DNA sequence: GGAACGATCTGC
DNA sequence: CAGATCGTTCCC
C-alpha cells in the first residue's frame, strides 16, 4: 500500500495511462480500482491543452501528480491525473473505476443508482469531486491520492480509440482492463490488444 | 459583446 | 435520441 510519488507521474501521458490500470484512486473513504483511462497531450487536437495554457486548464500545465478537474456540458465534472514535466500540458482522464471501499457514500452521492463509477462524470459524482479539487496534489497526503497495493497493470489491456471527442479520433490512447468490463464498449471492434 | 460548443449522463 | 445547462473559448 504505497502512495505513488511525483517522479512516477513524470512521464509521457501515453506511458502513464496504461500503468494507471489496477492502481487505487483514493478520495477520503472512497477507493476505486482504475479500470479505464485515456491519454491527452499538448500536441493533440482533442486535448484541452492544445491551444496553450488558460485559466481553466492551468493545472494541466502544472507539476506531474496534480489533479485536473473540469466542468463539462455545464453540469458534469471529469478528473485527470497530470503527467510529464512541468509545463508539458499532459494528463490522463480517469474514465472508470471499480468501487473498492466507501461504497455507501458513493451510492448516496449517486442517488441510489447501481452504476457508481463506470464513466468519467459518474466517477466524479461518486467520489465527490468538482472544480474545487482542481489543482490538488495527489502526492501530498492520503485524502486524495493514487495508491499501489501490489496488483500490477494487466499484461493484455484492451486498447482503442478515445470516445466523446470530435478531433484526434484515430489515436489508440484509451486503455481498459480486459475484465471485468466496467462498461460495455460502444463498439467492441474498436478494442484490440 | 455574443455565439457556439463541449474528454457526459439520463430518461423518454 | 434529444435535452440538460453553463463555463470557456473564439470571433466580431
């Protein structure tokens, strides 16, 4: 049970992303095993960092190991882990986790729905994350952290194109645990090993 | 100053 | 399959 140190995040987002699979995402009593991620980089037209730093994406250009949380569609939040050297504008979107602890709290925050954290915005709702957590340091304490409990990333993650975006769609920068399926892929054919 | 647009989710 | 809902960005 070891919290990941800052140097661990100081790599390219496409390298960190698959390594995040099976790590534990912790916020307060809520713990989830990371099941699906996507990488975003500054040279990537789909990335919020593509057009340089702004007030919204400032934390994406911060130190590796920060949390980047943004509001989407005016009503949902999504959480990212900042990676790479300071100023490089990279992050990994946490798309899904498998609930491990704090399930009661998650159920309450999700209004009793059974699907607690199988989508990026559902996850933020279940874990109680919003814009006030943007820029938080995942390497500072145990209230908000990424933890390695010894389970390694899978040798055979499913790899596919990112979803919900209109540009940069060909890039195979989405990774998911091979099993169990936390969320059915929209198109099974998009996954490959 | 204003318009267009989301790295989504939900219920019809 | 469309509506929700508003901050951010970009263009005039």
